[in-house]
C-alpha cells in the first residue's frame, strides 16, 4: 500500500466546496507541502447524485486527474454518511428514530437508519457507480467507506432487524429470557414480537437488553460496511478498503471485531485535553489502533493509519485551543512512532461556510501565508525523511481492552455513575506511559506470548473463556495486574456469585464482599502514602497477601492492593483507582518483577521514547513534550537532521528526534 515507499500525508479534501480555480491552487499547495494522499468525496453525495439516478461525476474526474498529474494519491470515499435531502423525502422511513421515538430530519449529516432497506440499497447503488467509474483510476490508493460508523436507530426497520439478530444469537426465547434475567420486573417474553429496541421507558432498562442492542448495532453497521466493501473489492481486488473508526468514550462498534473486515485499520483522533493529556491520549489512541489491527485477516501485517486529526486545534472545555508551534509535527510523529502509515488530517482547506467552518485545516482561512501552512510544509519534509522506518513497536506489556465491558459499564443501575472502562484503560495506559513502559493493547483471547505482564483494567464482563485467558497466562508463569470491577459479570451482564470478582477470584486469591464507591471529590488514603479515588472495596484474602492497605476511612487497615502467587506466575489486584504517581510506581514494580524494563530508562520526565524495528533495523523516536530542552542518552543517526549522535541527543523544547540506531 505504501506503494511509492513514502508515508501517507494529507487529509480530507473537499473540492466540491470550491470553484475549479481553487482546485488548481490546492494541488500546487499540496505539492509544495509534499502531500502524498488525500481523501476525496466523504460528504459529496448531493454533488455526485443531485437527483435520484442522475449522476454528475465530471468534476470528480477532473479532480482525480489533477491530483494524479501532481503525483498525489487518492483515498476515494463513498459519500453514504450524508444522504441528500431528496433521499429523505423519497424514503422518510429511512430517517433515524431516537429512543424517545422522535424521527430526525435531514439538515445535518448521518440522517439515515443503517437497518432501513432503502438506505442500504441507495448506499450500494452510489458505491457501484463510484466503483464502475474509478476502481482502476491510477490515482486510487485506497477506498474510504462512509465516515465514522456509529449512528444507531429505533425505527421499525431497526426493531425487525434487532429481533432477527436476537433470534440468531439466542436461538429460542427461553435462552433469551434466561440471559436477560427477565424474571426480574416481570419482563418474561413469550413471543419475539414483544421485544423492541430499548426505547425510552419508565425507569431503568434491562442490562441484557441494552448490551445486546449495542452488539446488534455493531454488527448491523458492520454489515452496512461490508455491503459496500464487497462492491468495491469486486470491482478491483487490488485496492484496499477501509473505514475511519471514531474513538473516545463513545465507542459505538467493536473495533477489534471490525478489524477482520477492513484491509487497514484507520482511526480518527481528536484529543480532548490541552496539556500533556493530549499526548497521553495520542499514545493511547495509537496503541488501540495497533491492537485492533492485530485482528486483521490471517497473515496480514497489523498496519494502521491515522486517518483524521486536527492540524491546529484541540477542542476542550467548550472551546477551540490553538496548538503551539511544533505540536502538530510532534503529534504526527508520535502516531508514526506507534505504527501509523502516515498522518492524515481533517482537513485540507478550511471551508467558507457550513457547520464546521471554524474547524482547523492545513490551509486555514488565512490562506497559505500562515503559520499553519508553513508548519504543514515542514511536516511534509519531516515525514518524507521517515519513510525508511518500519517494523513493530517494541512492547512487552499487554493492556486489556474490551468493547462489551465498556458498553456494560455505561448501564444505569451500577453501584456508581462514574464507572467507565475506557477511563480505567486510559488511567492504566497513562501510568504505563509515564513509566516509559511500552504496551500493546490486547483483546481477551489474544495470544500473550512475549508479554510477561498483562494489565487488566475494569474488565467487567468475563465469561469462562476470558477468565481462562487471564488464569492461563498467570498459571503459565506470566504476571497480571487486575483492577477493580474486572470479572464481576458474565457475557450477559449477570453477576458471578459467591463473592466478587467472581470469575477471577481463584487467580487473584481474593474474595470481595462489599463495594464502597467513592464520591467525586472523595479520596482514601493508602498505606504507601498514595491515595485512591473512584472506588474502594472490602477485600478478603484467600491466598493473596497485602501489598498496600487502606489507611483511612471505613476500610482502614484492610487490603487495597494484593499480590498472589498462582501456578508459576503472579497476580496483583488493585481494588481502588490509585493516584497517577502511585499507579505509576505500582506498574513499575509489577513490570520489574515481571522482568520488563522501560524503553529508554534514562529518558527525562516528559520525554516520550518509542522503539520500532525488526529485521530491517531499529529506530528510536524521542519526543520532548516539555517546554525545556532535554538531553537523552542514545546513539544513532537522526533521520530528521542527518546528525550523527554518539552518546546523547539534545532535544529542543517541544522537539523530536528519530534515530536510526546502530545495528550489531
Ligand atoms: C470527525 C469527522 C469529520 C469532522 C471532524 C471534526 O473526524 O469524520 O467529518 O466532523 O470529526 O472534528
């Protein structure tokens, strides 16, 4: 795919918003910035098909030819995330319905129900038209299907499809009634027709119902994607097909499962913190993408791509923050360090109007005579110099992530409102990141060879297979650090009985009888001087020994962190959310005991170090996220400057170095 050997650099390009003379300027500016790939047509349906069945593709022909003549490759999008107004008027039944029963109208984007036959048929048709015309266009490098799949719906089509999906999953109503515990609140179903989508109701929903609804939508959206993918593949099997995953707390689909169906995992990443938090989030997003990519078709390289990020903008706390000079480059290189095939942005040129008129762009409203465009040019030069980097990221810690646990911890009726799988994964990842410990994200069941330490944050749902995954790892000599709320419920969100964390009690050597969720500002002192937040619980020891105790509150004197020797390995249990420094110390200790060292043990605080490599060589990425110059012991040739470094790299404030390390 990186057919000319260069990294992909560019982003969403919307020529349909501009007259043809601007296209020529765009292509010239792209050439100057060394742009290699642009995504065209993501929301262009009404320009491509202004009336049902009437296609106007001449403008796209011209744009693709212009790009091709300039040596710029194209990720051609299918425009199905934004059906035109004529479509909604012709098929009002395909407009989405909210849980409250409100039917939404066009006037924004994503106004469709992906379970509605008319929508699916129209999406297939426009995809066929694009495939017929462009599948062999020389500029085409990649198909980009749709945009950020995640729209759900409660319309009658969705209801019918949901019932069909439930019948497939559960087989018969007895099994479903049992899985959903419908004996509670008299919800027993005697006919499939009685089951609807979880619409607005009087009080709390049934957790099994909610969980299956999330699974259903993940599968239904995947089917909408594969519909289009199959059309595109049939037209030219040589061109890879993907779709851009949306990230964040709101994870609408099971990305790891989707990875089997895309030829390349692609993510959109928009940090929501302005300070170092943005860098922590960047590292996590990239590690998630790499982890999902491991689930690709057998034999396929676990490659992934940063498909969208904002050039000069972090949206946080209700406003847009401008990135300081150099940050766009540093964040882009951070993604490449963690395995991305390049850095693509939303968007190339800032639009004049429309809902996202103030979203940042490589060519901002100020035009090419601007700091952002000048930085875009420098970024193009830098990425050009990184083309030789390849190989896997060196990581010996596995970090568990599970879409369904995330969904289940969003249910109402839990012991506290602020429980969140994604936040727990992020907290563990942040602690590892600050400790300099590289990790790969793993989904329950993934092979754990080569990972002496497995970290399991709030893996709420654990059936026997998932529990066995942790147990076998430890029994065979691995180390695991498991946090509260892991192993509490089964795959249908029913509680494992006889003490928490039911599915993992044996391997952890603990038995928890009671939870003590903490208030928003509540902290509980720990005996090692740290504090716990969010959660605490009464931990009974059934084989484990106490590492750290609670030092205050109702649990004073009782275990907070424990360690259990199980088989040939060790299992730690952490019954609260430690403060960041304590968490970092704890993970450093667990890693040391497991024989895992930081990537660059002497890197100063605030300098991120990532090593990539394999048979072709080894590359060390050093990213200075501080506002002071920093020195890091290392040696090699800096690809960005050609400087040879013999003992230490001197990084300017906010600076970056990528060393080709000496071999042998
Ligand atoms: C997502 C979408 C884009 C745009 C950006 C704005 O990534 O894919 O179309 O809306 O967000 O942040």
